[in-house]
């Protein structure tokens, strides 16, 4: 992440292209506030792992025959929400 953010900042591309991150960290928070990042999509690893296990159990038990729908909670952070 820091390499991409550094490249966008160093080349003056902030605001010239959409830049999306997938984890809210102190660095991405600061970049979001400065306008270098457009938004951050956050999914908790625990939620993804838990939902994955639930679906696998459903498949193994026959309660589900295909994975055509599997939603995990997520949050979208934009500069205005900080």
C-alpha cells in the first residue's frame, strides 16, 4: 500500500485518478484526509472468515447446494465521514 500511495503522491496524481484502499490504517486515514485517497473499503477479517466457515458448513450439510450469494459486512470511509 505505501508504495502505491507514495507513487500517487510523488507524481502529483492525487485527485487525477480514483484511488481506493482496502484497510483503514493511520497512513490511509491521513491520505484520505489529505485527498490522496478517494475512499477506503473496510472488511473485518474475522467477519470474512466467519462467513466463509458458515457457507462451507452449509455446503457440507446440504443446506446449501451452491454459493450464489455470500455477503460480508463492510464499511466505506470517505473524507467527509472522518
